[in-house]
């Protein structure tokens, strides 16, 4: 049986992407991603972050560099890679990272179950520019999403 190397992970960028070029002029983009898991303990839910490095090439690299910013929520589809290199002090280092083949931005839509309906406006933080704005409230009725205008 052939080995399978498929990675799908969602999370938020830990910093703005970094764009670089190889010696041959091929562009690539690097950024950190934080993906949170949650476990239940006696005190409630505990968040456990996992930090990974993501690398993408060519057009995806250029698009990522231009459109993604720190805090942007994304879904990464790619493969797990391993690299060995010599650091500035000539020590041999190894690195695991995800080589992205597709990146999807996740647009945050807050929702409230019908029984938890609130009358105030929902405030959503826009992580792209750091501002807060009023957004629509979304209510769930019989497993169907219903949008309610402000």
C-alpha cells in the first residue's frame, strides 16, 4: 500500500506572512499557524494550542502574502514536510512544516441559538484591520440558519 500524506488544519496566523525568494528567484511564503484543541477538565474547558509552520510557493505564496495578516482564520490543505539545514552558527537543524497546496479564509459569522437570543447587537472583531464592527445576528431554528438584520 502507498503511504498517504494529507494534512488539513485550521487556525489563525500568529504573525503577518513573510515572503522570500530562492536563489533562482522562485517565490515562497512562510507563516505560523496556531490551531486550538480543547479538553474538558473539572474546572471547565482548557484550550491547548498547537503551533505549526506553513510554507507555500508561487502564486499561492504571492496571494497569501498580499491577503493574509496576523489573526486571519484559515483552513490549510497540504502535505507534511521535513527539512534539514545548516543554521547561521553552522549547526545542523531539522524542521517539520506543512507545505500548503490550498488555503481558504474562514469568514467568522457569530451565531446564537434561538433559546439564547440576545437583543443587543453582536460586535465582531475584524482581525484583518483590528477594528470592531456591528454584524448580523444569526439564529438557529430547527437546524436551519436564519439571519436577522441589525
